C-alpha cells in the first residue's frame, strides 16, 4: 500500500505517519490505537438514528471516521456518504449538496431499486423518505446509506450570523414602527 494524501510524503511501512493529514480508508493499514473508540462508535451508529462525534480540533475525529468507522461498517453493508457543506454564497443550498452527495455515492456503490423516484424540487426530508427505494450493490445485497457530516461545526457560525442578522432586521423594524 502506498497511498499518498495531498501534499504529504508517501505513506508506507517505513513512513506510516501522515503528519497533520487525516487517515482515510486507503491509509487505514497505518491507523492504530483507536480500536476501542472505533468499536464503540460503530455500536452507537448501528443502534441510533443520529450519532454525534465531537471533540477539540486535532484529536483525530476525521481519522476515526474515515479509517476506522467506515471500513468497519462498509464490511457490514453500510454505504458511507461523506458530506461537507460548502457555505460559499455561490454554492448550492445545503439540502441540494446533501442530495448530490447521496446521488454521487449511490452511483459508485450500486443502484436504487426504483430509479427515478426522486423528484426535482422535493425537500430533503422527502428525498430521504422514499421508503420503497433500496440501494443494492452489484451482487444484489442491500446497502444502508450512512450520512457522515465531517466538519459539521462549520455550520454554527453561519447559522448564528443568519440568526443575528434576522434579529437585527427585526429590531430595526420594531424601532422604525415605534417612531411613528
């Protein structure tokens, strides 16, 4: 195995360190020492509809997800869908980006049993609730989509800015109304 993260030295048996880069499925052979955390996280993901992994920056959350959790759950029929929302003004709405990530991953992993069920303009909730549509791999085995929102904490500043902006507008509107 000779996977090489962007901008890093080649990773191999003599140099198994990635520096500040995260471990991935391709470099999981060099990912050690987090087996208990990965096992516990896998148990939680399999038992609950929502599992949140949070911690300080630099603790290895992305490595645990990509090199640990994903390879373990992929072997059990899960289809990981990596989502990292782009909050640039010109980027599509987050719901559209999530649907695009699911569609991209599904095309690579297999086929939906009812292709074409998704309707243009439907909400994310509607898109995620096509109950009769099942993702199957090339052997016919059912795949369970697993949405992974990495770097999700990035959404908070944007939500707070929008909320604060709405409050300022509301305040200004009330102040103007009270002047007359």
